[in-house]
């Protein structure tokens, strides 16, 4: 399984990718959600068109919502060192991992979202 890490703090991003690699995941680290989404859109431009009101700056929740809009079963984990901001704005149903986090906490949340994805796919296959 491959994990996209979007982190503007390079040291935190390096910790996350190193921990994920040690846990057996492949990783891609980017420091800018807006640029990553633009790249994601270009690669899929022939298959689907994504419209956004603007790309001047994007929060993690906005990136997660944009990805989830087209990939409803794609697990998304938000990490935050500012629980106050998330408590005010909410996590919109996404898993949240509070910074600083340990490798054990990271592993636990990834197992949780993997179970969620299996359940989501099983529900979708029963419905069709």
C-alpha cells in the first residue's frame, strides 16, 4: 500500500515517511496540498474534470474532501498539532491523528482506516 504524505514541515514529513517505510508502506512526500491536487487533476484530466473555486490555499480538510469527492473509499488521515482548530472546524468525518504522534499510533490509525475501507467496499459490492 502506498501513502501520500502532505506536510509543509519537512522534518515532520521526514519522520512520517520514515515511520511509514518502517511499517512497510510506500510513501510520496509533498509539501503543498494545492500543487499536489493540481498534479492529481492533470493526470486524470482525460477521465474526469475536477472544478474548484480557487487554489490560493487549501487546508488538509479541503484536500481530503476534494479527494473523497471522487474516491469515496479512499482512506484519509488528517494530522494536526492544533487540536483547537480542528475542534472548531471539525474533521468532517476523517480520522485525526494528533501531533506529535508515535509510530504505534500511526500504525493503529492506518489499520483503522484500512478496516473502514474494507467495510466500505463490502457495503458497495452488496448494494450492486
